[in-house]
C-alpha cells in the first residue's frame, strides 16, 4: 500500500505505515439526506422521526418523494400528528373523502422523514404474489420479493390506500406483521421469517363515502384493532364554508383572478356537500378545481371549461351532469351578472 486517492481527489499519505502489514477498510456513506429546507422549516417532524439517524442506501433514494408541495390546514398540524403516530406506534389510519389530501400528506411525511414510499391501492386487483413474492421460472431458485415483503425487510412507509377494499387473503397475511410480534413468515419460501425493519412504518387510508358507490365494506376488524391512531380528513371548503386558503391556492396554481377562484371554490364546496349526502358520486378535490381554473386562464368559457373538467369528472350519467351544471350556473350567474363578462 502506498499512496491512495481520497474520495475528494486528495492524496492520502500513509508512508509511515508502509512497513506494517494491515488491512485498511474504509466505509464511505454518502450524506444522502439532502433536505428540502423550505419544507423542513414548515413542519416540526424531526422531534419524532429524525432522518439524520438512519440511511436507506442509494438504491432506495429514488423512492423518497421530492418536491411535494406543502399541506394546507388550519392549524391542525396533521403532518406532525402523523409523524408522531408513526414514531410511537409505527402505524396510523387516515379517514376522509377522496380529494382531501391523504395521498398528498403521505408523500409529504415520506419526504420530510426521508423514508422510501411503498404504495399500494387496495382497490386494484393486485395479487397476493405481487405483494408478498413469488418464484419466477421453474424450480425454486428465483424468488422475487413482493412489495410488502420488500417494505418489511428494508423499511420505509407502506401506504395502503383504500385499505377497506383490501382482499381478505392479503389482509390475513398482513395482520401478523402489524402485531407487536412484527414479523412475517413466507410460507411459500420455506417459511422464511422476516422481522419488521425498525423503520418500517404503515399508513392506511380509507374513504368513508365510497361505500354506497363502490360496494366497499368496513375495514376488517383485525386490522382496525391494530391501528392506534385515526386521523380524520375533510375538504378545506364544504357546503357554506368556503376557505380563503383554498381560494388563494386555486388563484395561484391556476393563474386566475381571486374573484373567479372564489366562485370555483364555492361550486366545489356545494358539490362536495352533495357528495357527502350521497346525492353525487364524487366531490371535486382542490386539484380538480385548479384544473378547471387553468382552462379558464387559457381563455375557455366557464361553461366549456367546466364541462371538460368537473362536470365530466363527477359522472358520465347525464342526469348527474345536469345537477352539477345547475350548481355551476347558479353560482356563476348570480355573481357574474354583477361583474360582467366572467
Ligand atoms: N390540504 C391540502 N393542501 C394542499 N393540497 C391539497 C390539500 N388537500 C388536497 N390537496 C390537493 O388535492 C389533490 C387531491 O389530493 P389527494 O392527496 O390525491 O387526495 P386523497 O388521497 O385524499 O384522495 C392533490 O392535488 C392535492 O395536492
Ligand atoms: Mg389518495
């Protein structure tokens, strides 16, 4: 051993030790926790999960979301409460209608805590093999871990969206992992036992209003018992309550005047109320309202832009579409008469 080049290109001189025979082992761990400082200033999650205390290695770096926008709330501190639940209990449940930011906030927590995100939509027909693993080809040589197995082994956040739609065979295999025992047994793979990684966290989410439409069932009792913390999400604006923060967000993201954004959010709030009472099959998210606004910013009329976006998005049933159109007409006609030309 003589001269070596260090990682920064400098020469490392170890000439004094040249006569000795020894093994030099150097471990270089890249400081991968390049944090979005703007985000970390907004949320106090570090006191619960401090990303400088662990590292998942570069192969999982791509699974950590990047550039997630802030989550707007009215001081409820949802981001911190989720992180607290994960640090104390390893798992929590988010309940709320579609479009209330559940997926958004999971991405945000994942980014803030620098945890790889493993995401499953339980409403899709994902098989137990995809999630737990399988042999590929003939013979027993080539086992491939499924998504849940990977999460259990390597850690991160497992996000089970629409958890109440989960098929029973998957729930049955998942439940033992969520216990204090915290391990899984791959019966298919000679009963290999995998202990739950110390940074393997779970978030499940559910939409309480999807039941009537999608024929979903309540979440299975075994899983319910294993969730210590339940957080309720709701739209920022709903019914008569129109939130100024939501108007501001639509104004900024769509690039339209406040007055138009205000009406868009007003329409959204009414449609969401009808969704909650079961009169409409869908309530628009902030994202849907922003999309509508973007078309208006591009010069489309209120009618055309809404037909192309939230009217069609709510349903393809013409009667339901008429109901949505009438809400839009009421909100816009009433105010647009005062301010010509909107
Ligand atoms: N409180 C919020 N702050 C910022 N964006 C939000 C909020 N709630 C919803 N959104 C936006 O609305 C859209 C739908 O949110 P999403 O997370 O997909 O809802 P969910 O998973 O509850 O159905 C996304 O574009 C999301 O960024
Ligand atoms: Mg979602």
